[in-house]
């Protein structure tokens, strides 16, 4: 009898132990969901939804640009493309043109520069353009002779990195507003044989700058 009771007790204990193990396993499985952040799988987005989100992202990355259109070169001008910069180059034999007509403004050249200067207008992909005036002899010899750049930058552009410049004003155009910036050379642009002529022309740069006149439909506010 005692032996029978002992067997019953052992069986009961074994059943109790199995029940506790099953409950512990079930709890552990639920607990692991909490510890490792298990969650319901979200339904996959449709291809159309993905395209809409991609387009919204690309639109947020776009910025409004102010672009200056590139004109057709005149008969005595030539056009070349350096990388993505388009350059319109003036006559290399000494122009007699004393009024330079750019996209948004004109500039008058001193009469004593006749046959002594040339110019280039470089149109940048970022939007603005640069009119560079050169002393002709030096420019023919080695490409130097720069007197001044009259630069147009889209108004929001940061040009504070320039080594030697002066703010001239703001040019309002149908294509947007531009900052007018005068950029001066910081290295020697002449040889000893051309120094005298270069210096005479450089001393008249203020006269050239003061002649900048906005074309029809545009206006200039000087600083």
C-alpha cells in the first residue's frame, strides 16, 4: 500500500513539473516578443505609392534657379564652350565698338580704348555671367591683361570667397534678380612692355563701371 501511494505521489509531481514547464515556455515566448520588439508586419506599399513618395522627395530637393539666356554671337564675335561654361569672345584684333551690349545691360567704353581692348562674356550654368575687359596686347600674348570682371550672380549666391571684389548693386530682370559684383585681379596681369597702357586703362575702370545701364525691362539699384 505504501508503495502504491509513493508511485501516485511521484506521478503527480511529474505532471505538475510538466505543466509548469509548458507555462514557463509559453511565457518566455510572449516575453521575447516584448524584449526584441516583435510587431505586426506592415503591408507592403504599392509601386504607385513608392513613386509618389520618390517624386515628393525629389521636388523638395529642387531649388529655384535664376538663369541668364545665352545670346547669339555677333558677326565679329566667336563662341566656345569650356566644360559647361559658354564664352562669347570679342574681336582679337582691337575692336572699335565702344558700347558693349550684354543680355541685361550695356556698358560704354572710353573712346581712348579704341583698338586697345577686347572682352569675353562667360555664361555660367549656375545662372549668371561675367563680362571681362582686357588690355589687348597682353591678352594676345598670353591670355592675361584682365582689367575687371563685371559679374552677375543670382541674388542668393554667396560670393564672399572672392579675394578682391566690390558690391555694385542689384539688377532686376524678367528672369530674376542678380547681384552686380566687380571683381578685380589679384595677380600681375601685364608685362613690363605693356605696363604703361594697362595702367592707363585700369585708371579708367570707374568710368566704365559708372556707365552700366539696364536694358529695357530691367532696372539697377546701386549700393
